[in-house]
C-alpha cells in the first residue's frame, strides 16, 4: 500500500482545538457558585467566610474557613467602594472580633489575551492559505496542489508506474489516413536508431486539426499506448492564470519534467487557448499573459536547448487562429487533418462501439453507417449509447435496429413531444409544409433523397424531414440550387394549398439565406459578382471592423442573394403546382400515419429516374 497523503485540513482542526483550550485554560467553574450580596452578608454574619480575594477589581472570590485554599463562591462586583464598605460595616455591626480584610489580586488570562491579540491574524492566514490552495489546484498533476506550487505544471502523467494508458490503435476507427501519418512517430519512439543512423531527427511537434468529436484526443492517447512511453496530458487553458508569469512558469516546468522522463510525449489539448495569434487583441496591450505563455512555449519547442526524445502533440479545431510562429516547421513539423469519417469509417466506428453491446439479429452496421452522414466518432458513440438506453427502457433483452433508428432521430431532431398541444388546422399546415419538402426533393435531380418525414414534434421543431445526402467532395451550382429549392418547398406548399404563408419556415429561410450568401460571396457562383471570393481562410477578418468590399458591391451582393432565393421559391411553387395532387395525397397520408418513408413517395410519384440510373451504372462497374 502506498503512503497515505496528509490531509491539510487537519491543521485547521488542531488549530481550532488549541484556541478553545487556551480559552478555557485555568477555568474551574464546575466547583464555583456565583452568589448575590444578600448571601454574602449572611455568611459574614455567621462567621463562615475565611478570606475574600478581589480579582482585577471585578470579581470577588469567597473562601470558607473550613476550606481556605479552595474558592467556593464568587461574587461579581458592581461598585468597588460600596462593596468594601458593605463588607466592613456588616462585620462591625455584628461584633466580629477577627474581621476579614479584602485582598486585591491582578490576574491575567493568557488564553483570552492570545485570542484577542492573535486570532484576527490567524484567521487572515487561514483564508490566504485556502485561497492560494484553490488557485494552485488540488490533487493530480505534476506539482500537486500545494500553496507554493502555483507555477508548477498541472499536466497529468500517464505511464506504467503511475496511470497506464490502455488505449491502442485498435480502439481508434475511421482515421486510417491519420493513423498512417502518426504511426511513424510511434515507430521512432520504439526504434529511434532506425532513423538516427541515417541522419534523421525526431519531429518536434505534431498538430492534430479537425472538427469537434472526430477523435483527436483519442488518437493522441493511442500513440502513448502504442509507444509505451510516459504521456503528459494537459489542456491549453491550464496554463492561463490571473497572475502574470504563471503560464510561462508552467510551460518551463512541463518541459523540464518531460526531459527527465525522455523519451516521452506531451499532449496539449485545445492549444488555441494559448496559441492564438499575437497582437490581435489591442485591449490587452503588449504584456498579455497569454502572449507571454505562448512565447515561452515557442522558446521551449525551438529554443537554444535540445528537447531530445520529447514529442509535442497538440489538438485544435481552430487552426486558422493559431500564431504563424507556432505553426511553422521546426515546431509543429506535421499537421494531420482528422476529418469527419466517411461511409467506411463510420462502419468501423460502429464496430468499435458495438463490441460490448448485446445486438439483435436485425442490426446492420452498413445500413447504420449510411443513415449517419456527417456524424463524428463522438456522435456515433452517442448513438450506440442512446440505443442501449432505449432498449433497456423498453425492457428488451437485445438492442434492435429500430432502437438505433430512434436514437439517430433523437440526436438529430431532439426528443419526441407527442403531448404537445397542436390544433387540427396547425397539424394540417405542418403536414403540407413537410410534404412540400419531401415532394420537391423527390422530383429534383440533385436534391438529397428522402429517408423519412414526420409531423411529430421534436425539440423546437413541429415537424422534420430526414434526407440521405450524397457524400461528395465538390458541389456544383446546380446541386446547391436544387437544395435551395427543396428547402423552399415547405413555404411554397403553404402558398400553393392555402394561399398564405406562416412563420414555420424560419429555419428554412435561415438555411437558404446562408447558402445564397455563400454561393455569391464565397464560391463565385453568381454571374454579376463573377469569379470573386471574399472568404478569408486565415481568419483575419474576424478582427476587422470593415468588409473586404465596397458599399456598392455590398448592395449588389444583397440584390443577387435576394434574387437567387426568390428564384428558388418561385421554382418550388411551380413544381408543387404541377404536382398538386401528389402533394395532397402525401400530406393526407402524413396526417394519417404521422410518419412516412421513401417507399410512400415512390408509390405516389414513382421511382426517381436518377436513382435508377445510378444503380445501373453501379451494376455495370
């Protein structure tokens, strides 16, 4: 068993006990009884009093003749002169031949003097210690949480002697390209002579870039597990403190600890917290704490000293805002882009997360991979967990295909709200709105094919439609335009059927507006603006107060965006007017069933000719 760590709070307990002990030191109140003047006079008349001692001119201690060494009674004095006169007069009137004379004593209470003189200072010291401990952090991490360790690194160490890393490349799926890139780092840590004998040098840094949830942190942990070397894990925000110089001190301490355990890996998650481009925030001036921390990191990664055997892994989803000096070769020699998984990658991720699940015979990983386009690894893990919870909630022994479908619907659209109050007229409008989306997307060549439409409220939506987008790397103007028409299909259906429109198309209009602006200002797909793009891949425009084009160009852009959106709306109205009967059949079926699928559209409108052509080409190939 390891040595037990001393709990700092025992000091507070001991100190409190000492203070109480000092307060009650010298008190023996259990054997003393406080009396009044009448009782004292009676005892004087009877001749019982042996001695009276006046303590600090405040309290009188009464000693009896039969026990002259022990204080039996006490009397609290109001007026000193009157008390002395009364004692003297009572003895004189009663003819006491051997009168008692009052003795004055000055006595100090060391406990009370200590409390009054030192207690405020002690309280201030305790408060200061607690505040400093909280700022320095408690527990795990190098340097611990002691009061003077605020400048120590807070990185958590994983190694065979501390906390082993059990994650390997087998636990990472859907990132084959990234794993190929990073396997060389693992091989270098295992067999450095293989590369050094040819004159090669170990890469100083590897930057993992990609959207949230794609597995950047998991990939870094798998490197540590495969290489079997010490792994220091820390977040970028752990370097930032309110005190100037703390971040730089923690960077120095982190690299010093890493050099002692070389070869090893330092993993800095969310490095954009300290790696943001310098000089972009004029409010902080030139002595920004983040900038000093970044400067120290740059020095450690490419300074005069050598960090032999220390590899820095970092992860971020905002590579565009990182400082150029941090991104250059010599610091981060490699940048590995961890993208959202494709169809094959999603299937592999499902296989990883289904290892410990009890699955039914109808669960098809290929089908689930097709139903989750755009999902990250974290999203797929959430799908598997939600499916297991739903199956358990229903009392099932295994997780079935429908549980996975319900989990996907819940993640995309939110929780079902079947008890939400919706009038019959509202339900009819919602049904035709969603049927309009489904009809236009089915009848347009480049629109995404429909999977499912529902008018059951989910989250903030009163209805929803699920599509199966084609996974493509580039998109043509026609494809974007058809998607806009399909998005406008909901509002167009309201106009065709009811002759009036509602506020239910808010999210549709937001999507169309953003897409139209992207087509005009980013992709150069507008004839009037021409082949120009005002997109800034460096992210510098985020800090600019002006637009990269003139006011006149801004007016043209607004005009072309409005024109593009209106054309898409009018074309959607035209398509739905032509197929009004099919739209009505579909909406009525939706009102009846509340949920319809692609097969229902195929029965009404027939099979999409473009899908048939794709199937023929696939069979020929």
